[in-house]
């Protein structure tokens, strides 16, 4: 869309209303009720007068979060003399968008109509980011599993003599292994609780910082119940597997071998 020059006017003449984005409102130090002019170029050619009727927050767009949203909204008839490159139309029935787009393209040759829900080539950027996050998640899970395994091995090694004594008084390997599994599950569960609590505590600060940094209302981080459930379903089996591996490294040896006889 061609750039529009904004010229502040002192005269309060009758003019159609328009809405101004918050970023533009703050940047130009406007006020509600003020008369401004919109023109096709910076020279003010064929300028049209409008009255600032209010301020709105632009809909967050992940593809434009790093750009300043210097925008205005006016009634379509007020733009009949302006050059328009894009028009967004909201339908009462969103399911009719494909049919509406096809009808517009047929009636107005040369005009491209497309539903906003249609796949966008720019979405490939987010597909790459999604794969990158998946790779990070896999590496993180593998690293945390190895750390938990090392921790459980150290705990079991410290209690080698105790476990040997328990074996001598009649406790089975299965009973001791179950105890190790319970301990590993408790440690994994405590890690899940700590991680979720830390994420929930830092979520507002994280969002506020990046919203301030990029001057947008976009939500950068959101902890949902599905994320918590997914984290729990991953952490507990990993903890159980690490505990089983650590316990088996000790319990697979004969009792007399462990006591040095």
C-alpha cells in the first residue's frame, strides 16, 4: 500500500472519522478529535481530511512483529479517490470465504481474491522454526535423561552396602528395583513441578519484555494445560527409564560379589 503522508491541521472542520493505530497515535502525538490529512505522497497531493475518532491496537501478526504498525482505518467510501492495493472483507459466514473469493475473481478480472485462511508461503518460516524447536526439545530431553541417569547411578552407588544388606535379609531384586523406580519417579515429578512453576512465574515477565521491545501485543510465550500434560507424559517415563537402568546396574550382580566374597 502506498505510503500516506500525515499532516496535522489546526482547523477543526467537518471531516469523516477514522481510527488510528496506537503506534501511530503515540508517534505523531495525536489526540482524539484532531483533524488530519491523508495524502498519496509526502507532498500532500490530493490530501483528504479526516477526524481522529479513536485509537485501536493492531491485530498481532507474527510475520510483522518487528515492524512499526503505522496504520489507519477509514470507511471504504472515503477512500474512493485513493489508491488501494488491499481490502480485507469480513464475512458473516467464514465457511463461505472460498466461494466469495472465487466469485470476486470471476466478476473482476485482474483482481486477486484469497481467503486469509489459505496457506501462505510465508508460513514455511514457521515450519522451519517448528522443526528447530523440535530438535532443541529432543536434545534437551536426551540431556536431561542422561543427567537423571547419572544422578540415580550415584544415589544407588552410595547405597550399595544398604541394598546388599537388604538382599541378604530376603528382599528380592524386584522389590529393590521398584523402590529405585519410585525414587526416580518422585525426582522426575519434582522436576516437572519446578519446571512448570518456573515457566508460569516467568511467563508474564517474558511476554512483557518482548512486547515492550517490539511494541506489539503479540503473545510470545503461553503455558497451556496441554503443554503441562505433554511435559509430564515425557518426564515421568524418562525418569522411570533412568531409574530402572541405574538400579539394574547394581542389582544384576550377585550378592556375594557385591560384598567382596
